[in-house]
């Protein structure tokens, strides 16, 4: 069914241009979404700035809690609709899209929990002559207009991470979802409006002109810019932000796993396979580089290959599907090219290594690809796990740290000293012991280092970023 979505910018006029949204699995038409031009972007920004500048229009904490609680309840009522739509437009299997919807609902509730506990602090006074007869305290205020630009791979939960904290803090927000997956975003914004949020407080639009997108991000009225996407685009946009605008960037990585001889492979290999093949590897912290002692590297690769071969790859809307398509057919071409290049250069293909259709690629395990192959140096963002043999763990750690990315890493071991040694020496914002690199709960800090990002994600940390702490000092003879 081809569904048409409205323009979610109050007062704006539709130009007539439409973005066609198709299913990555079979390219069937799903919906059409109006495309925003420069005038629509200006209207959205004017709407948001009008709210922020008029403090009489600011929403009370009680109202924000009410909106978020109602939104979570509506999302729960429409759970299956949201999961199916996310699976159709993004290609993540339905079983995993249901997990995403559950996380998104929990994320909205987490915003309420954070808001209930949010407070300022007292600054000590009366400590010397200069501070006598004074009381000082801080209160939280919204930072300003939030502009959020999002990625395709978690079409609902990423939007929740960017938009719900803005609602919680009272920041008017304008969100631009990925062109491939705008529908889950539009659904969430509509749910917020249905829950009682004034329409100007949360606006959504898609653009196809890069100049218009840059206009949105670099506007002088932007108080905070939230970006999830490629490093190339994220760093470029950060360099063009207006003076004073703050930002958080979440890019990708090439997540490493270091295995010790003492690791329980029966326990951990299914987890590592899940971390590499989940959502066809299209996750910023997917397992990509696995370093194993030479004596067990072939066994590690064989175990991962066996698990990958047993996965059901197919239509993401079916209950039986475990791995879906890549988001675009050209991404299948790219992954195939990188894998073929690595094999030609000496990598041993243990499993997969072939295109299954125009939209999907086999779960692939490569053993000992060259360190200068693209599968070793760049983010694959596909269902490919590379296993490397090492003789000395220091060598493995050095290779894990050699790339300009640093996000999450894993260590598999039964030896506490080995775990602590790797934990101390790995360049990563998080080291996960005896689990895969893509582990995350949404209230924990989630930060890409180096070229992998800027700032700290996670709902409580985003809420903190979207606020200022205003200091008040009172002088009184009674103090």
C-alpha cells in the first residue's frame, strides 16, 4: 500500500516534490513523503525559534512528562505497526525490529525518569568575605533549538534518542531522518503531537538538496546539533556550524574483538556471530575484526562460519528471517567488491563470500585478510567478520588500535588479568568482556572516539547536553 505522509512543518506549503520510499528487500513502493525546500526549512526554523524566544510558551516539566508518558502508551498500542514499518523500510528483520520498538518505548520512559530526577545544585557560599551573605544555586534550562539528522539503520530508536530528550528538556526540535527510512520518524513525531505536544515543538522534514540540508544545520538559530551518520558528512557539517552551536556526532567504527586461549568459545561464539551479522552488519559497533591466538584462530573462524551458514536470510517482514537485506543495492556491490579484493589478496573465505540477490549478501567469514585490505582498514557495514591470527596479544592490541576509529571493543577470556590488561590498553570508549561489541542499553554512555564521533550519546547524557545550567546568586543580609 502506497501511503502519503503530510508535511510536519506547521505553516509550510508543500512544493509538490515527493520522496519515494521503497523497501530495500524488493524495492516495492511503500510511501511518499513531501520534500522540503529552502522555504520549508526557514518556516520550520522560524516556528522553533519563536517558541524558544517566548518563555511564556515554554512547556512545564509536568506537561513534558505528560506528553512523553502518553506517547509511550500510544507506541505500545501500535507496537506491531511500528515494528512492521521499521522492518519494511529499513530491512531489519521483524524479530529484531520488535526489539527496536521495545527499546524505543523504554527510551521514552527513560526520558521521563531522567526528567523526574533532573535538578540543579547549590554552590557553596559564605566561605570567605567575598561570598558572605550570598546564596547560589543552579537550575536547568533548554539550550535552544535542536536540529537532529539521523541514520537509516535504527529508524525508530535513533529518532527517539535524538527527539525525546529534546522534548524532555523543552527544546523545540527539527529532525531530518535518513531519506531511506523517514516513515518511522514521521510516525513518532505524529505520536508526540497526538500525545499533546504542540506541533511547532517537534517538526520533521526530508530534503534532497544538500544545500538545503546545510541551510538547516548551519542556521545561526541552532542551539544544538545532533548527528548520526557517516564521518565524512558529520565532520563536514560540524565545521560549518554557527558560532556557539553545540553538537554531538555519532559515526561508525570497525569494532575489534580480542580472544584469549582461555575463552569459552561455546558460550561466546554465538554472541560474536550475532554482533557481526545482526542487521546484516549495518550497525556502527558491529563485530568486524576478531583477533584470536594462532592455535585457535581457524576454529574460531569455523565456528562463526557454521553459525552464519545456518542463518535465514530473506524478507525482513517474515517471522523466520534472521538477516535481512542491505539498505541499497549499491551497498551489496560495494561489500562484494571488498570481499573479492581481500580474497584475491590472500584471505581465506571460510563461508559466504557471495551475493545472494540484488539486495542481500551472504554471512561471510574471512580468515587472515591482509592488514591493508579495505575489509581490514575501513568500516564494512555489511555481514562480514574478519578473523586474524596472532602470536602475541600486544600485537593484536596494536592492530586493534591502528585505525582512526575507536568506539566499542570486546575481550573474550576466562582470565581476569588478561581482561584487565586488554581493557587498559585498548583504545575504546567501552570494552565489553565476554560479550559482543554491539551490546548496548540506552541509558549507558555511548561514545565514539577519534573519527568515530564527538560527545557522548545515551539518553541521560543527551538530556544533559541539551540543557544549560543557569546560576543564580542572591545577596541578602539574612543569609
